C-alpha cells in the first residue's frame, strides 16, 4: 500500500549508505566485455553464478566468444558448452535468438545496439525470445550503462521484509520505487543492486535471516519485530 511507504519515511539512500558501509564496493558486473555481460545475463536465469562462470569458461575454451562465433556454432554444440548453467537446451536457444537478432538488426555490432536510447533498447531487448524484464535490465545497466534498476528475488525479499511496499506487486512496481526515490544514476543503480544481492545472501537470507546483526534492523519492520521478540524472551 503506497500510504505505508509514506508513513514509514524510509530513505532508500540511507538504506544504500548502510549497505555500502557494511560491505563496501562490490565491483559488479564481473565481466571483461559487453558481450560477456549479455551472455552472463541470459545464462544466470535460474542458475547459481558459479555454474554460469563454468559455462562462460566453456564458451571461451570452445571458441564461442564472439558474435560471429556464436552465430556460426551449431545450437546443439552451444548447448553442450553451456550445460553447467542448467536448462542448457533452452538457454542455447535464447543465446542463438539474441545473436541472430544482433546480426539481423545491427550487423553483429553489439556496441551499436547498446548505444541506442534506453527506452528504445529496452523495448528491443524485450522483443527477443528468452529476454524478460530482469534480463533486459541486466543488459541495459551492466552492458549499456543505462540507468535501469534491476529487480530480482533478493531485492523483493529485502523490501518486503522492511515493509517498503510498491504501488503494485509487479516488476515495474518495485522498479518505480527506486526510479522515483533515487537519482537517475547508472553507477548508483549498479552498486545498489549488487549490495542488495550481497545482503540477501549474507544477512537477509530466505530462511533464518540474521536480523540481530543486520545493519538495517532498526529501520526494517521484520528486524524491529525480531529485536522485540528477542528482548521479550530475555525477560
């Protein structure tokens, strides 16, 4: 409910600063090129990053490390190269769909594709098989340096536990929370998203969240409740 957000007066920049003070810079996205970001964004769907790294290494070793090579490699062989990322047949089709689009629309020039205006590029990305909101925004932010905040499961979990409710429980609704309450700044969005993911893995875990030691506990609804319960049990 939007009214809850207003009443809580939770400053998203304060949340960012606390996370930054706790964890420091995260140096995301871990990639050496724009193409590697795109490949990683597609391969990380429903996959642990460690398994994606194995798939990326296989692509490098298997000669699938350029737009031209990915265009020419048979889909069956591509699937074997990315097997470690899971759902490898489906992901090979998605990679092929992206590369095919890149060659058909931009003559294989990824830089030219990413240099378009953000809104135009986002619409184009979403038209490609296998690319949804999160993957599109990964590519926009981390490959194209366009200011689009990436919303993932970790981000939703933290906001929900804090009691920060979007105007609609949708991807766009959560994204508007950040776009409307933060400066429009790609490096900020980059670092913030990475910090949220780090925090979700280390403190705001899916089960057994570490509320007692959480750097957000006093401004988080779940954290405050945990502190009250701990105090009650000590009496």
